[in-house]
């Protein structure tokens, strides 16, 4: 990495934080957090294995002492401007070259990631690769094998397998365990790393070893990557044996989610649905504006959410607009759990607070913070920055509190083979029947 480019990219990122972050923050605190992060990395065996220069104990100790002195000087100087923060990074890089010899990129990365990690769990620095993955997620399309992956007990397991993708074409099914990717063991890898290895340019190949049903003998298959479109709405259907009750799962909020949902709800209504179960379990959120649009499928005009922040435009009230078409007016039950987060919590809270739905399941995650991506380094990377907190229609902050269900359902130890075996679905059906009888 060019030292000047690293310094100015770092200064840009910190300027974005100081100007737009939801709470007041000083350059002093961000630089000090970066120094602490680099010091912690020096004590980390994995970091030292990656950068052998840090394995020289006497040099490492001297460099760590110099960094601590530098941190004290930063706190005393209390820089007011981004370029001054960049100068402190430059000093750290100079000391590193003279005393230890780590790559400049390693020093810049620790300063950047340390600063972001000191703020909240959601603010982070996005490299060009991470930014591309996030954009693909928001578009609902990416180039890969056509399957979701999840971690279960440390094992990499296929979640949903999408029709038309390479995984489905090879006969892979949900629940199959991936034991190796390109002959490298998958155990111990993070989901981010697994996704990075499985994704790639359309037309390229990846070899994976799978254990069907996570048990028995393994087999290896070579899959050709292709562009995969991930639907937001899945499993939309009438529940067998429950006359007039329909079910659909909403997995995330991304470009086109509202239109997709409206099509599915319209089809279910034509099939005779009189009550609807909307499953938001495991929904991590997504685009806030799509969640507002989805709310308009079920709600008349009125408040959905209020945001509050420091930056211009960060404090705002989001309503279902007057011209929106409320497509579903029948009884509604919403399934939530501890993995329902962010925009999904916004939707659940709005439907419950405005008396439109009964919530079934468990308290949600409690991510009541909104982020935007602020480009740095000419758009090659970005800061995913928390700029506002989210408040429901009753003006209660979702952050750290989540959304409580109206009817609590404890987690099941066994995986339901069909909808009628799902305890939360059964409770939701009972709730919808009760509403129908009252009406």
C-alpha cells in the first residue's frame, strides 16, 4: 500500500465518522482506538503467524511501548481535523518501518478497523470486496453456486437451495454439509470466508465436498458458478389442512421486495386466503425504504418509524404514503424470533403498535440503528456508518430492546418437517382463528 494513499484514505474515513455518526465522537478517540487495535494485534498469535515480522519479541515489545507513548500524545494533542489524524497514522507507520517492519497496509488496517470497532457493532470499514458483496445482497443477485450457507454447531451447512442454480442441478439439498471447498477443509471458516470462496465470476468453477444430510459418506462435485437471483418472498402457499390460512416467509428487504410481496399476497388472496401468517424469523433486515414500502401492503397511511441522528436528514418520520395501496386487510399474524433484526423489527413493531397484527414467537434482536455507506478513497471502499437510531410508532427506541411478541413461543428442539408441525405456526393459526371469530 502506498503510505500517502493509506493516510488520506484513513483521514477520509475518520472525517465521515466525525461528521455523520449518530453520537458525537472526537478524532482523538478514533486514533487512540486504532493504536489500541494495533497493540492488541501484536499480541495475537494469528496476526504474528500472518506477519512474521511481528514475531521478533524484543522488537515487538519496543514497538508496542512506542505505540503506547504515541497514544498518550494523541490524547493530549486532541486533534480537531481529519488531516491531523492522518498525520498521527503517518507517525505510527514511520515508527513501524524503523522498529518492526510490518507492511504499511497492516498498520493502516488496524487503525481503520480499530476505530470502527470502537463505535458500535454495526459500524465497519468496507473493503472493495466487502462493498461488492453488500451491493449484490441489496440487489438480490450474485454470482455463485445458488444456495445459502449457514453455520450449525461449527459445521457449514446448506440452507436454502435455489431452483435453477448449480447446487440444485447437482442434486444438493438443504441440510447437506459442506466439508471442503476446493479441497480445503471448511470447518472453522467464518460465513464470510465460506461465501467468498463459493462466490466468483459466472462461468468459473468451484469444487466442493458434501456430506448429504450432514451424515454418511461424502461426495465431491464441481459446480459452475452462475448469476443467482435470490427471492425475498419464499414458500408462499395456503397451509394444508388449515382452510383459508396462508403462509409466506420474508427473508430480507432489498430492491424489489415490496413488488415481490404484492404479487405473492395477490396470488394468495386469489387462492382463497382469508388469514395470513408473515414469517419474519431469521430476517436480518436490509433496506429501510423497502420495509416502509412493505408496511404499506398491510397498513393504511400513517407512521411506520422515526429516525433520530445528528447529521442533516438523519432525523425523519417515515409514513405509509397517502397514495399507497393497502393490499391485505384481513387478519395478520407475524412470526418473530431473536434473529429478526433491523428493518424486520421496524415492520413488526409498526404492525403491532398500530393494532394491525398479532406478533408470535420470541423477542427480536434489538438492532434499532440505521446505517449508510459513505464512499472513501474515490469510491473504492466505504464506511458503513450508523447515522440514526430507530423509534417505533409509540416513540420507543428499538435499539437494545427489540420487539416483544404478543404470544410467546419457546424455541423447539426439533426441526419441523412441515408448517403444521411448527409450534409458532400453530399458535399463529389459533390467533388468526380467534380474530376471525371476533369479526
